[in-house]
């Protein structure tokens, strides 16, 4: 077994875990058992972590103005200094995990780890290089880069430029894309969509997240469009699944109402458009699948940049009411999908379904260089 790669994550937002596990899969594809994913926040204090997670979800879904204020507060230089004082249990747990695992490299998909790792390195308790997997686009909080690390892997050039402008060393910035499951890479050209230009019926995927506004009304309007095939995923909301299933049963054209599913990659690659909030993993997986996205909700802060990325590149649209979602899709599908085709083409420059493997190669190359440098230093010292 190759030396251990430690991947640090936290369950605050979908993007952190999604990136961490996709990256671990890529490491372990090449060398089984190499990478291990750890959530230090859950390990250090499970009950407190669960409470804070609930509070976080309540803030972003129920009080977005409050969350926007908190997001800006975290962006201040003083936040890292004061914030670290509250993370004593996490710092001790992190040190213990590193001592046990003895990793040759650490990758983190959650920004708070950088400050803790920097402190351990300053105390001589960490020698392994540390890399940040940036899961946000454009509206990137400075906690991602203020503590410093050996390298940042960013999802797109737009985000890299934001960090360069902030003073991050360009030589440590790598535009790799967002790590997504291997399904996207392995099934490119295999899982396909019907050709709109040949008159095929459009396929629309609606992913309903917890806290999604106007979910039932939007779904009902989509299901009323008999010219489209419609798939709705409702997560663990069993009541909504039953309600929408009744509406779907009255249609003549195909419609599916799914609960929790692990088939999102396949659905994205087989549908023409996605309707959903601009979450990190959802947006980046849609990009990897080249599935244009209609953003119907944006959490202030980190999700603003995800939406901006799509709008800036002409690869989707923002429609925050059910009626706007429908009119936007109708326009895109008009004239045998000319508007949709433009979105799909624009996604070509953003899609990097092999991002995880690219990151694996860069991390391994860094570790190899460091190992060679240490050997050279030891040889020189022995002369």
C-alpha cells in the first residue's frame, strides 16, 4: 500500500464532502487504500457538531440576510485569529489523527483546517505538505487563503484570478476543476441526451434541496408541461414525493419522482437542463456533465459565485420564481433548442470531469519532489 493521503472535510454544505470523497476515490483507484477521508469536527465533538450543522442550515435557508452578514464577518483578517481560539478540541483531534495516520500529504476541502495545520507546522508537529481543494467559485471567502498552504486547487480560471488579485502566489494556484465522481469521466459519450435539433423532447431535471423555496409550485408547473420529460428528486421529503407522484401519474409523457438517489451523475448526463439552487457540488457536477443549469435560488455568500460563474460564461440562467423558471426553459428549448445549444457549448470550456485525477497527479508529483529533495539533503549532509 502506498503512503497515506489524509483528506479533511466537514459537513457544512454539500460541496466539501462531495469534493473530499471524489478525490479519495481517485487516489484509491490508482492505489487502493491510499486515501482516508476524515471529518475532524464530527470526531472532536459529535453533539456540538450536529447542533452547529443544524444552525448553519437554518441560517442559510431561513435567515439568508444573517448568513450574508456572518459570511462577510468571516472574510475579515481578524476572523482567523479569533476563530482558532474556539477550535481547541478540533486542533487536538487533528494532531492525534495526523500522529496516528502519518500522512505524506494532506488535502482539505474545508477552509478552517488551514489555520490549524499552519499552527501544527509552526510547532514542528507537521511535515507533510498541505493542499486546499477550493469548493467555491468567484465569491471565495479569504479564509481559504489567509493561513497559506503548499497549494490550492481551484475549480476554474475565474476563481484563480480572484485569488491572484488577493495576493496569492500564482505558482501555488492550480486550475484543476472541481473533483467529481469518476462516472462523469467514464461515461462521457456513453450516457447521452436525445438530440433537440432532431425534434426530441426536452428532458428537465429538478433537484429539490432542503430549504428550497416554492418547490411544489415549481414542480407542478414543470409537470404540467406535457411536451417535456420531467424528473424531480425530493430527497427524504416523503410527503412531497407522494404529492408530486400523484401529479406525475396524470401525465401522458414520461415523468419520474425520486426520493433520495445516488444516480445524480447519470441524471445530469441524460437530461438537457437542471433546475436547482446554486450549491457547490450541484453546480460543479452540472458543469462536469455539461448540463445547463437554471438557478432558482442562491444562498448569499458562497453560492453567489457559483451562479455568477454560469451567467458570466453564458452557460445557464437565474430564475427565482416558478413562472420565471418555466419561461426561461421554454425560451431555451424554442426553435429546436437553439438557446440550450448555446449554453451547452459554453459549458465546454468549464467542464473538467477528470479534475480529481489531475489533483492526484499534482499531489503525488509534489510528494515525490519533496522526497527527492530530502534524500539529496541527507546525502549532502553525509559527505
